[in-house]
């Protein structure tokens, strides 16, 4: 340009180029993130569906699509083991946060979020291991085994475990509940997740087959190889068939058919002055409420409005003070027992003798209180609640949270899990104990013909009580026993061996239940063999992981693509890249045989568990197809 004619300003063009480049990069970033965002959203939906299968919603069927969606996420070719860990953790968070909000009503949001986060670690472990085993034939079975194994692990660690949220406890309103009589909680959880994973496998195979077919001419399609749906279909049919086979015996027990003797049992719900951690701050108020309600029951019996019970069940902590060391409390219980004329199972807190003053300890105890002779046999709670009834690792947690000081000083006590009331062997599982398989099982193996579940939900809310009632229903079907639940504030209920509620109370309402139940003596397969089945399922899941690592020749990993190396001029002859700049031409990948793997090679990129980078199965396939 001639001098003086003006200087050309390149800045607008530079800014425009930068703007166009930025938009292009943004579009590319969105395209790259879209599959991952889809997987994240699908995982969140799966977590919500799994939550809705539990009380208070109790949409039992929602667990099946929840696990089907989770399987879709974990079987995507681009889902790495680290991705499976993250997706499993997200599922756990979305599931446990709405499941456990009743914790925050007492101690704030921090412990609630901490518990939900800790619980989400176990689905995260499942997600990681599921990606490892997904290349094995029959992956829905291995997925179901791994999920059952993580539920077992969560039931024992940390601090004795936290089985809240086990899939089986969300199935009390569904048709698969009879499975617990055959194999206990592990079999029911395994069956539900197997149906969900198998349904996902069938859907993936059918969609893959449909996409892989090519129109041979205008009037026909090349159907190719049929989708591999036999194994997942057999899995679904096996679960359905097993539930149908077991259902008649469960229904027979629930209708009260048979020659077993019957007894009348009463459960008293006396209520508390107020909900919260200070429910028992007013001395003897809780005890007086239960004495008053028992006296009302006695009046109704004498006037013919209620049947005479063989014994009465009071809730956990019904006596808010030790009746063995406080004469006035013991006298009030004797008044109630004399009025009704039968023994009362009294829940109370007893001080452990010979303890130093600066280190007191107590037992959460249920005492058989006879009308004339007073206290007799007792059941001491065997499984105590961490952070509620006692504080684990006090040297650590006392410095981490001020709520640690609210924990009690309850210790496990010696017991067999069975007490004899009016000559009847009654199994007792107190509140927290009911969610652990071994508590009710040991009581039934010890000769219990009826299960009593005293509880105290005064420190929580109705949602927690509804969820705990679901645990009681599972135990009734699992062990073929009638279950009587007595709560301080509710929900109290009488549950038949088929899981039906024969009677129940409202929450935070003084009431009593007076029902006739049958005494059962037979042992179910679950009572006898469920722990062995649990061990087999866990070992099979571990074996699947080992087999997958050997099959994959290492732990699955993903490598970045590398640009092909520059070639010599001789090697590049015929290339249009110029001398010394040629590139080796990539040959189209040979079409792979259709398999039963989660991602069929005909329309999705394959994933090499040994570490190779993903590659399209056909020359024209897009590598980002999900």
C-alpha cells in the first residue's frame, strides 16, 4: 500500500476470527460433553426412581427401571472404571439424600449429608467394579452379584454397618416379597436388580440389532444375526417363576390357615410429651403415658370392648427411668400389670453396675414384668446404634462435631434374643436391631414363635417410622412369624407372615392394638440358609471381578489417541501430502461379530479393556455415538 494512503486495520478481522474460533471451540466442547451430561442425567433419574420404591412413596416397581437406566450408563463404551465410580457415587447421593432427611430434623444438615455421602461410597464401588466385569458374557448376572455384594459390605462396615436403603426393603408392596422366605433379604435384592439389569440387556440388544440391519432393497431388510436376548430373558423368567412358586405358601401363612395355636397380644402406644431428643426430659412422663393407656385397655377388657390379651408389649424406652432402681417407676408398672392381669414387656434403660462415675454405661433392655412377682426375664439390645446410642471413636468425633456430645452411653448386653412371656417364647429385636438380618434370625433359631419389635421413633418423624415398618414386614415374611410392633409415638402395627398389616396406629397418637395371632414353629429356608446364600453371592461377585481382570489382561483403562508418525518419502509415495509428509492410510476396521456385550460393535465404538483406544466398528461410524 502506498505511503500516506492510510494504514490497513487488521484488528476487526482478528477479533472476528477469534470470535469464530471461540464459537467453534464452544460448539465442540458442547458436543464432547453432551454424551457425558446425558449419562449424568440418566444416573440422577435412576437414583430418584430407586428412592421412590421406598416408603413413604412405595412404588416398588420403580426399582426395576432404576437399575435398567444404571446399566445403560455403566455399559456405555466411553464409561471408564473411574467414570463408573463417579456414576455410582452420584446414584448413591441422589438416592440417599431424600431417603434420610429425618436425620436433619434433629441434628441439622451436616450429619445428614455426611451419612448420605458415606452411604454413596458403596454404590460407587459397585459402579467401578461393574465396568470391570461388563465384558464378561452374561454381564447382568455379574452386575446383580456385585450389587448384592456391596449391600452386604454396607451392612457390616463401618461401625457395624448401616443396611438402610437395601433394595429388598423397598419391595414390601410388590409381588416379589415372597422371595425373602426362600433366600432372605439377599435373594430379594438380587432378584430385583437382576430383572432391571436383564431388561437393560434386552433393550440394548434389540436396539443394536435394529440399527445394525441395512436395507437390502426397497422391500426388505437384512435382518442379520438375531439379538442375543436368551440369557437375560431366562434370568427375568427365573425370578418371576421363583416368586410365583413361593407365593402360595406365603399366602397360606398370612391367612392364618393351619393348626397352630392362637394367642391374643396387645401393643400399647402411650405417646410422649414432645418429639425430639428431649422427649424424656420430663421425669416419668413417658412411663405415665403408657401406664394410662394400659389402664384404658384394662377397662375396655373388663367391659367387653376388647379381648383379654395373653400379654402386653410396651415400646422401647416406655419407662424413661430405670424401674429397678426407682421404686416409684417400678410401682407404676406393677399397677398396670395388675390391672390388665397379664405380663407386660417393658422397654427401659438400665444402669450397668460397678462402673466408674466418670464412665457410666447403660443397657437398652426389655423386661418381662409379671402381675404379682414383678420383673423376670430380660432382653438386652445386642446391636446398638452408633452416634445415637453410643459414640464410636470418641477421641476423634468429639473434636469434629458438637453433636457428638448428644450420643448416649448404651452398651450391648448379654442375651439370647428370646424371652418367655406367659409361657410363650417371644423373639425380641429392639428398634435398630430389626434392620440387621442376624437379630431376628437368631431369635427364631432360638425358638421364638412370635416376634416383638419395640421401637422408639420419638426422636424422628413419620417418614422414618414408615421405613422402619417396611423392615418389620420383611422380617415377618422372611421367618414366617407374626410381628408385633410397639412404638412410643408410632407407627405400631401387627403384621401377618405374608407382610400384610392386620392393624396399625397413627403417628403421635395414644392408642393400643389388640389382635389375635398364630404361634409359628416351622423354620423357613431363609432362616436356615440365608447367611450361606449371602456368602455364595458375595464370593461369586468377587470371582467375577477376578475373572474379568484375567479376561481383560489387566485393569480396564483408556489411552489417548496418538497421531500417526510421519513417514519417509519412499513410504509416502502416492500420497498427496508431499515428500516426507505422508501419513499411513488407515484401513477400515473389519466388521465384528455381533456379541451379547452391552455395546454391539455394529453401531457403537468398541471398548478395549486392555487399554486400546476406542475405534469405530465401521469406517463411517461416528465415534461419539452413545
